[in-house]
C-alpha cells in the first residue's frame, strides 16, 4: 500500500475526538475518509465538525466503501472482534483500540484471522510511540541504571478518575462491554510498556476484588510478572481511593540507580550514584499521532509493525491472569 492511506473509523466516540481522530489527516499520505457510529446524527455531527467526507451508521457500509483502504476500530471492546475480523476478511489493514478485545480467547481469534487473511493489524498501545517512553527505553538499553532488578507500579484513583475518557453511558465499568472495569481500560498502557521494555514475561499471576461494590467490575487488582534476567514487576491498581490518596507512579530499580515516571505524567526522573536529573516532555496535542504515523508507514510498507497483535494477546493474557482469581466479596466485608 504505497498510495495514500484513506482511513475509516468504526466507532467515532469520545476517544477519537482529540486523542486520535484528527491525527489521521495530519500525517503525510494519510487522510480520514469516513466515520461510522450507530447513532446516525452523532456520526453526521462528527463528520461535519472534523471535515470528514463521508459518514455511516452501519459498519458494513463503511467496510464496503472503496474510498476506505484502512480501518481504525475504536468501539468498546465488546465489538472489537466482530469488526476487526470483518475488516481483515475484506483485505483491509486494521488499527484496533486497546485492549484488543474482551479477553485473550477473543484476541487469539483475531490473530488467527489475521494469519488466515494475510492481514496487517496493529494494537493502539500508543504510549510506546511517545518520546517520553522511548526515552525511558533508551536509558534502559544503555544500562544507565545498571541491571534492572524490579519495577514497582501503582495506579490508585477515585471511582471516577479523570484519566479515563468519559462517555455518556460509562461503558468502561460494565464488564459486558469492556471486559472488566477501569483496570481493563487503563492497565494496558502500563502492561504494554513493560513488554516494550523487557520483552515477553516468563510468568505472571495476580488477584482482584470488587471492594467498593459501586458497580459490577472488580476495582482493586494486584499482579506480578517475572521477565528474563530475574526482573520482578509488581503492580497495584485501586479505583476506590479518596481524592487525596490518588497515585500514579512507576519506579524501575536497577543496580546503579532508578527511573521514575507517572504513566499519565510528563516527567522522567533518573537517579544514579552521581546525580538526579529531571527530564520533561510535552506530549502531542493528539496523543496517538506518533503511533498512528508509525502504523501508517507499516500499512504503506515503509516501516515495521509498531505493536503486533501478538503483543496485544500477551497483554490480554496478563490481564486475564490478574483478574481470573477474583476474591469473593462476601468473604471480604469492609
């Protein structure tokens, strides 16, 4: 696909308004050609506001449009598998939102469909394409903090954190639509970065609990991963803390220092035996733009796959592992 990539978005909801949608038309040899949303009035409104030539309320019509030669699936996870496999069957390359599907079994079906149709597919783990997190990888690769021994990550937020994109029906806390709760929505960012930095985990396990019982999904999760080189990752996610206890920290500890950052922040702190330095990064206005640019090059045949479906499968397997041992709430009365 050496010609211009003409994107169609399936699911032009809140995540596409600023984070991703406008970026498709800001990249060389790329444009947003059509959008789809089941609510026709909202699809038309989105197309008008973002100067998109075509809009649809039916995904099949968008997939059959000859003006579209690549698809971005930005619906909630419950419909990822259906739309991705349909697009692949029509010979269209796909960029799919994270998490790639509801669970690992569904992601495996997507992976098999990509193989069956010789299709190209990338998962929107876009933080790995941001300069801030690529800088962290460079520091790790150069062993500036020595041999890494452990990673401690904590994301503690109130029941309605500003970190999660907002939607009218709050589908992110409905397991039937999202696969879980806020953990399923937010944890893929960090889990994918760990794979980006350290490779495939050797072992992983965890547990979860619906502690506050405000909704039907578990709101507190803990998990561990072990990577090659005896690197231990430990993470905690708590979405029922008070505002004053909110936390977003990741500390990578090495034999000669440490790297600290917030997943949703802008600074990286490096500590070595000699000094401490703070490096600030201004994220792009459309935060997915660097990733979309890399995906576009991959679809055009001028670059590698920035995040293969196999990576999305591992992330989903880790998520499943952390949450499959859900503690029975009646045993843990608060």
